[in-house]
């Protein structure tokens, strides 16, 4: 019996230790442990706090720093709701921190996320402070934006349908198509006439080029003729100058009357007798004295 009592005592002690450990875990990690912690309250004003419930977590960089003290309640003045947060007493939140409503995934539970400012903290939020918060986009926001986008897309499609309807009834009507076909035919005729005129113009241009080439050749020939005539006139002028002032045969014939008379007699004898039977049969002409000799004679 003593052995049985000792065994029962050992088992009782072991069970008591186990129950004490379980109670400690419940107090440490459960809601009961949170109830005995010290908190201070903050009130956040959100425009929309849908899905945020009492007891939701308040997180900072993934670490829990408090919980939501109660569900959202309407603001007495203005728009939005007020949410009370219970922050652990040992956590100090800097002024300028941003409070947002987030969710763990598209369909996860809502929570309050605290984003602290990047600058070093100098002042902290006092107890019972009222701060304006924001709300991150979730599945509801995506659904709402998608619905709005679908509405806009539906209106755009209706406008496109109206545009095509007007195009079919106005721009593509049988009368408009007939006018367009007539305009294209006229354009083809104008293009053909322009091509023919271009061909004629090419012929005229070729003839004009040939005429200009011929005129240029005639001008070059005339220029050469004028040059030759200028040379001939220059030679004649030189000959007359030499005949008048020079010492050649022509100058002697012009200035010496006896030589000129003898030359006329030679020509007359050659005409009368020829070269083989030449004889001097021309009548002798006595030269008359010059006026200077007449004045000097007694």
C-alpha cells in the first residue's frame, strides 16, 4: 500500500506540473494574457474600415503591438468612422506615423498596420490621441475599381458602335459610294490626260533643245565668219598702208608714173605679139613735165 501511495503521489505531482504549464501557456499566449497587460488607447479616424473587427491585431512591421478595442463607430460630425486601438504600454509610436487598414492576402483577416516615419523619432503620440488613418486597397477595392472600369468600357463600346453606325449610314451610303467612284474615275481621266500632255511636252522640249543646239552652231559659225572677215579687213588695211607708205612694187607703181607707163606698154606688147614674138611696138608717150619743173624752166 505504501508503494501504491508513492506512485499515486508521483503521478499527482506530474499532472499538477503539466496543468500549471498549460495554464502558463494559456496566460502567456492567449487572450487571457493580453487582458492582464497594460495598454493605452489611440483613436483612429478612417474613411472606410470595412472588415475591421473587435480584437483585430495592430501590427508594426509584422510584430503585434496591440489590438482593436472595439468595432468601427460613426463619427458624429463629418464622414468616416472611429476605431479605438489598445496599444501596449511599453510601445511608443512616433508622431507622423501612418495608420492603414490592411489584410493578410485578398481574402484574409483585416488588421491595422502602423508605418512609422523614416526620420528619427523626437516626439511620440500621447495617450487618447485622435489620428487620421488611411486604408490600403483590398479585394473589395479591386472589385469596385473593376466594376467602374467595366462601366467605362461599356460606355466606350457604345460610342464605338454609334460611330460605326453613323459611318455605315452616312459615309458608306450608296450615294456616297457612287460619288466616291465618280471622283476616282475623274481622277483617272485627269491622270491619263496629264500623262499625254507630259509626253507632248517631252517632244517640245526635245525640239527646243535641237533648235537651241542649231542656233548655237550658227552663232559659232557667224562668230568664226566675223573673225575671218576681221582678219581679211586687217590684211587689206595693212596692204593699203604698205602700198601708200611702203617701199614695195605696189608702192613704186603708185608713186612712180614712168614705171606705171612702162608696165602698161609691157602688157600691151604681150597682148599684141605674145611671149615668143615679143617686140616693142607700143607707142611712145613723152612724159609731161611736172608742175615744179614748169615753174623752174625759163
